[in-house]
C-alpha cells in the first residue's frame, strides 16, 4: 500500500511552508503527496442546527485554484513528485486526523490562518499532533525554510514511547544523510542515564549500520528546557506520543507538548502508524 504524505493547505504562508516540508518528505520517502483543504459549511458557525443536515456544501472555486497552484509550484521544484489535491467537507483538524488513518505521514503548520501571536501552535496543528494515527510532522518555526544542517535529535528516557521515537529518528537521519543525536536529561549525572543512552545507541547502530549515532547526557536542567535549547542546533527533533507512564487519555506527554509548541526546529510526533496494523 503506497500510503501518501498528507498536508493541510489553507493558502496561508505557514501552510505553504508546511506543504514544502511535506513535499520534501514525500520525495525522501518515495511516496505521493496529498494536498488537502478542509472546508466548513458557510452556516457552520453560530447556527443551532447541524448545517450538514440540509446538504453538504460545495467545494469552493478559490480553494480549488489555491490547491492546484500549490501543486504546480511543488512539482516545479520537485519534478519527481506525484501530487493529488482535493477538498473535503469538514473541519480541517478532524479532516486531517481522519486522513492520518491511511497516511504515511501528516504535516501541519505551527500557526493557523489568522492566528494570534500568542497562539504558538494553531488549533488544527494541536489537534492533529495529539490525535494523529500516524507520525505527525509539526513545522516549526512557521517561516523558516527547510533545515539542512544539524542532527536529528531524540530524547531517551527508557519508555516505550521514547523507543519508538528513536526508531523514527534513526530512519529520518538516514533519509536526510545526517546523524542521530540521542539525549538523556537528568537532574544529576547518573549511571542509569548513561546506560539507557548506551543501550539505545547500540541497538540503533545495529539496526542502522553506517549511521552516525552520538550520545549526550544533560544534567541539572528540566527535560523540556534542555531539549528545547538543544533543538536550536538540530534539523529535526523526534518526540514520543505518550509521556512516561502516561494515562491512555494523556495524548502527548508534557515534554512532547513543550517541544511541539516551542522547539526551534521541526518536530516529528512518533505516533504508531495505524495503517500498518490494520487487518
């Protein structure tokens, strides 16, 4: 099954930057790119009835033109790219979460259309990052071009979620022709942290021979602050989709949430891919 890379596009500059990141990821993964525009019924706000009971709204001509123009520009830049565009009746967040069930990767911008300066991640991005059924790439900062330098950064804490993140991080580093930096954050230097790093690094070197894997213990800092600072020098940071020992309802651990909102580079949330486990 040739699962696509999916990106939501609304015509805003951040969403167009997200589309560029998605196109590069699709090329790296040899996957098709799907540009999706979710739209709501014009009576959908402040109406006491379900507007869809009176019929689905029609796709807009402006939306179609915006999608087709974006597709043309991306194919001009990446001639080998296969692009499909479509408009879907429904809220953008719910639309992309549903699309993630059949996707290889979903890419979202870190600001919504018309977002306030204090809203560090648009409501659509927050929803998809938390509820996605496949890995979700959050493009941060929203106006920065595709990063080319720096390692792929992953925090290691011994949890299953972090283990999944390390696997995704190694694959991303290989695709980018870069290195993998594994970091453990500890309140005080401890042998356990060094052992966790050593085990994760050894397993990664065994599964990805030829990949440069570095290890770093950071002490005396809070985990979220340390990883946000380290992200300044990274091309990508990969986080788990659950906190250590998190409840089922805790869709993103606190450190992952902090990075999704404040990282200095793009963030990949390593959700397990639902399509791979579908019967």
